[in-house]
């Protein structure tokens, strides 16, 4: 037990252990009497709710894990999965709480417990194909908790492999850009666009149109940063560059960008190709309000590359 715990924490800890153990004892087999799993599940759930109210997230995670075990015994897969995910989220919250007060655990016990819960939930989903979307979502949650790391990228890829979603593609694209892996980011843009264009919702959903606009801008910036010519690009990506270098008016074919955005991006391409540093710096200022944070970082990189050559 951590000696830094004050008396109130000690009382809370001991009180929890007594209640938890009392419920757990009811699950032990007695002579000529089977344990009441349903009753124990309800009591563990009630204890979990109390822990949530007191923001004792680690304890809430332990109780939710116990509830999941009860549902596993009862053969209720959906409730088992939901409580494993609930437990995982509680452990993640406990881990964040420790970091926020400047006392991160050396062994990362809470994060490891969260990983275990999410992994168990995914395994339970694999045993029931109808929960594939839930499995993909669980893996994505874990990736988000890890942040933009190579390990998180692998989790996102796994999520996409199980059930591809725009959120997963967008997250992986963000990770690639933050890691400076521009080649992978550009390739993923093509896959992401294919997913959106093949979706029935892409022509009706404002959210999907926002994604498409984002990809259009990201692809162009990534092409320019890597100084790729039309001859060095795959047919699908080369069309992106050709659209902005053609002397014809192609704006009407690009409805996801405003006319001003299209003209500014077209000017950006021409400034990069002609190595016009003065125009490029002016365009950086003009484009700024149209870009998100990642795109601004990409534009900064592009300007630095061109102006220092």
C-alpha cells in the first residue's frame, strides 16, 4: 500500500475492499448450493456506480471487470463486452488522473489493466462476428489513448482491418503526418478517398464532405512537400496535381473547395514549381485561415523547403 495515502484514502480503500470481497465471496460454490451470479453482478454494478460518483476510477474499473466476468458466466456476450469496455475506460481515466496530479505509476498498472480489458472485449467480439464494429471501436479507443506513436498506428490499422471507418482513417492520417511519414500519409489519402467515395453517405453527409475537403488539401500539400512530379505519381494522385496545374478552369469539378480556396491552392502549386519564395510567403498568409492545425504545419514545412533551396 502506498504510504502517501492519507487517512481518508485508507478508509476508502479498506471500505472498498471489504465490500468487494463480500460480494466476491457470494460467487464461491457452497455445498449443495450454486452461487447467485445475477445477484452478484447487480451488487458489483452498484459498487461500480458508487466508485464512479466518488471518482475512484481504479476501483470502478475493478468492479466493472467483475460484472463482465459475471455476464461471461451467464453467457450474455453483449453485456460482457459493454462492461469490459466500461472497465477499460475507467482504468484509462485513473491513469490520466495519476498523470494530472503528477504521480504517474512507474509500472503503468492502470494503463495495462485498460489494455487488458479492451483486448478481452475485442476477443469476445471476435467470437461473435456481429460485434465487429464494436471490436474496431475498442481498438480505436486504445489507439487514441496511446497518442501518435507507432504502436498506436498499428492499433488503428488493426481497427481498419476489422471495420473501416472514416474516423479510423482520419486518425491514422493524423498520426502519419505528426510522425513525418509523408509517403504513408499520401498513400493513405488515396485509400481514405476511395472509402468516402464508395460510401452511400458521402453525397449527403456534411461530415463526409468535410473529410473529402480535408483530404483534397492534405494530398496537395503532401505532394508539394515531397516535390513529386506528375511523372512520379500514380495515376490517381497525378490527377490531383494536374487539376491544380491545368490552365483550364477546373474549379467547378472540385465542389468541396470554395473558389477562393481553389485559386489560392492553384497559385501555391505554381509558386512552388517556379520557386517563387516571395509569392509563396504571401500565399502562406492568404491560405492560413482556410487550414486546420495539421495543414498549417504542412504548409510551414513546405514554405521552409522551398525558401531554403
